[in-house]
């Protein structure tokens, strides 16, 4: 199977690193000279050179995608075109592309990660990727995933960084702080999804103990975190 990745930039390269485990890749970007040799990946500069691909993934900036809709449609014909482009809706894509789908992910996809899909059957065209699929019921839900799945690693990295810095302040080495942080963030997600917030706190916090002291201080950041995700989500409507 051959996969075309149109737009081999930050997201496109992350998708390629995952997809190259199970498929041959034709990667389209303007500046071919910026690429390193990768086994199973052919870099080209024109979308027209990707015509033999079976499936097309698009990771262009919204403005660039809009200006190339017609070309991509002509090259892909009736083959599936899966857009990872923020904010360009199916109604607009359908004017030039016969068989379009939408998806959203983040740079973690280079390792494994998750892909949100709309409509849900989009996932059937992405089985060559090692990923967990999130099935969106509406296109608005997929649009919101631009913030909650696409951008959120940058926002959460800020919280992770604060974790590391405070651990350094308390005498933990940088490497040990990183390890502790990775496990603590993963454990928090696991425990929250299994037990919910209250049960997780009940199991961890002792009356008058360390956790309670930390919880007393943390309430200030919750609103800011929510506002930041919602602001990122609103921005999608302006793209
Ligand atoms: N970055 C993320 O974390 C992330 C997460 C989720 C979704 N997305 C979505 O992914 C899309 C791309 O974002 P990005 O951050 O990956 O952008 P980017 O790093 O700027 O990548 C865009 C790529 O498009 C290529 N390109 C530009 N014009 C082209 C043309 N005419 N023909 C072929 N290729 C062309 C560029 O090639 P050159 O580099 O050679 O100029 C570049 O490789 C956006 O719609 C964004 O919403 C990004």
C-alpha cells in the first residue's frame, strides 16, 4: 500500500514516522532539500507526483490547503483524502475533492498516540497507522479536537515543565524529575478514568497530610487551564 502525505512539515513528518512501519510513503513538500533520507519514503515537490498513492493524508496549513483543493482533487480522483487540517470543513473540501474525510491528532502520533475521526468510518482508511481512534459524532466535535488533541500537548507541556522545575527546587535531579513526572501524569490519567476525581483523592489524601496541603494550593490553576483550552478551541472558527 502507498500513502501520500501532502505537507511533510511538523505534523506530516510525525504521521510519516508512524505510517512508514506499515506502508510505503510519498511525501510532498516544497523544500525537498530540507529532508533526510528515510527508508520507504520518497520525497517529491509536486502533488501531481503522488498520483499512484492509494490514500492521501493532508497536513498543509489551512490557507495552503484551500489554495490546493482543486489540484489534490484532480490527483486523488475517487481515492480517500483524509485532511488533518484545522478548521477546513467537509462542505468546503467536497467542492473539489470527491472522497474526503477529516481527522485530528498531535505530534505524539510519531510514536503511537490517538487520532480523532469524523465521520467515524474515517478510521477504516487509517488502519495502517499505529494509533487509538476517537470517533467523533459531529464535525463540531472534530473541530474542538484541534485544541483538545492537537494543541493540548503544548499547553500540558507547560504544566509538566512546572512540575519538573518545582521538583528541581526541592532537590530532585532533572532526570529523576522527568521520570517521576512522566509516571505521575500517566497515573493521574489512569486513576481519573478508572476511579473518578473524588475516589482518586480519597485514596491518596490523608487528613492533614501532604496531598491535602498541595490540593489547597492548586485550585487557582484550574480556571486558567480551562480558559486556555477553550481559547485555543475558539480560534479554530477563525482559520
Ligand atoms: N503542528 C502540530 O502540532 C499540529 C497538530 C494538529 C494538527 N496540525 C495541522 O497540521 C497542518 C500543518 O501544520 P504543521 O504545523 O505541520 O505545519 P508546517 O510544519 O508548516 O508544515 C506544512 C508543510 O506543508 C508544506 N507545503 C507548503 N506549501 C506546499 C505546497 N504548495 N505543496 C506541498 N507542500 C507544501 C511545507 O513544505 P516546506 O516545509 O518544504 O515548505 C511544510 O512541510 C495544519 O493545518 C495544522 O492545523 C498541526
